[in-house]
C-alpha cells in the first residue's frame, strides 16, 4: 500500500530510525494532533475571543498573545501525552519544563519549540507557524532532565519540523532522511503527503530581510542588499524582496521557489533576533535536508553551533546554497 497520510508515512519509515522503537513516531503523531487543534483555533480566530494580547510578557520581554499561550499549552500537553518526552524548552517559558511523571521521566527525548512563531501577525490574518526540534537526551532516562539535554548542537537532532498555518496548513518534518511535507485536508482531519523528498533550488531570485533595519546592518549585509537590487544579467531585473515577518512563511516560500532569508545582527539585536534552539536549528535542519544551506553569515554552519543558553540568539542566513554563499562572500569582503 502506498503511504498517504502522515501516520502511515511515519509508521512505514519507523524501521529507518536509528532507535527503531516507535518512540519518535509516537511523538510526531502527537505533535500532529496538537497542530490540528491549533490550526482549527487559528482558522476561527477572528470569530472567537482568542485574538489580541494576553496582558502578559514572556521571558524575551515580548507581549504574549492569547494564541501564543493557547498553542503553548496544546503542544505541551500533546508532547507530554506521548509519554516518551522527559522535558520541553519553549519560547514561551523562561526555564525548561521538566516532565517528571513515571512515564515521561523514562523518556529518551526532549523537545525544543516555538509554539506560535510570528504571532504578532495573527491579528491581521497573516500566516504563522509552530517550530519544533527533538533531541535524544544525554542524561540517563529515569532521572530528571537537565539543561545539558537541551544544549546540544543541531547536528545531534533526532527530528525537526514546522507547521505552517497558511492558506492551507502544512507540516514539514525531517529525521535526517530528507525533508517531507504534508498538507492538512480539513474535511477528513488528516495530513496528506504532499512531497516525500523536497528539494530546494540551488539558486534563487528572492531575498527576505527586514530592510527597515538597513542602517543598523553590518556593512557586508548592506552591500549584499545593494548587489541584490542591481539588475541581474540573466533575468534583466533585480532580485525580489519578499518579507512577511513570519519566519516559517518566509522560509517556506523560499524553500519552494529558491531564495535567501537573513536575520543578521543589528544594533537592537547584536546576535540577531532568532533563537538557536527552537527557530534556527530546526529550520537549518529542514533546509539542509532539502539541499539548502544555513549559516550565521560568518562561515559557521548553524547546526554546528554549541548552544550555551536555552534562549540564545544567533544571526541566521538560510536558503539556496548559492545565495547563502554569496551573502557570506560579501561579509568576508566588507568588514565594518
Ligand atoms: P516571535 O517568535 O516573537 O514571533 O518572533 C520571531 C519572528 C519571526 O517569525 C520573524 O522572522 C521575525 O520575528 C521578524 O522580526 P522583525 O519584525 O524584527 O522583522
Ligand atoms: Mg518565534
């Protein structure tokens, strides 16, 4: 039988996982259930009282939206009920969440997640996403998880993915065997296989960056942007700027069409804005597994960065290989 739904594909591939006990499969299925629930809530967000600010500020000093909190709770409870996860690091929670019931404590995995990325856009009906990264813990199962279980470089990821709540809801994941995409069919409530092994173009014509910060970008980025705005000989037009301000949507478009997404260091955010553990790493893993590239703009592969803090930020340059290489070339050539 040809696998068609997310659950079927996961089960069919189970034996390919390095630790084929079905644990990771179960976790992905539980994440997908939470994704469907959050998708349903987002779809009716305008007609129920779930839009707007929750009058609460998260650890990053950002105003939490009601849907942030709703999504956080849904994903935490779904991951918890998988019974194989011993702890969670979430953008919305200051410290790690230790799952200390009998079952979870014996779990082999930890999850890092941004339950609702780009949520400041939600009131205006712009696409948002959920990003997740799954590691095998390094401490002994049966004990409480420690911060070191989360502070692992992305090259140790067991799986990662995102859900894009767009004009349709999509789920992309990788376990290191390519990037696979699914689209939610709301009439039957199932994620249906869209692309078994995605490939991103080596080169592209789209650049995505918050150009409003131009004056506080490093010199190399400014020069790269000026280069991108010059007429390309092959197409007789400059590159196109496309920026939604919602990482999953911006990355997803570029993954399909070819492009580069950059969030560099700025005066306000000297290490960039995006968080290594639950934004940059999972996106980098998906990008590489589709043939793309992700670095910090200075020649360092995102997945090789050793994290030192749960909410650590890093500059992110991700997308088509040739475009990332070109942007890095400008950073090497033009120093501040
Ligand atoms: P969030 O996690 O608080 O939603 O912030 C992350 C978002 C990303 O989705 C997006 O790429 C970035 O912030 C946009 O930032 P800016 O408004 O500075 O361009
Ligand atoms: Mg985020």
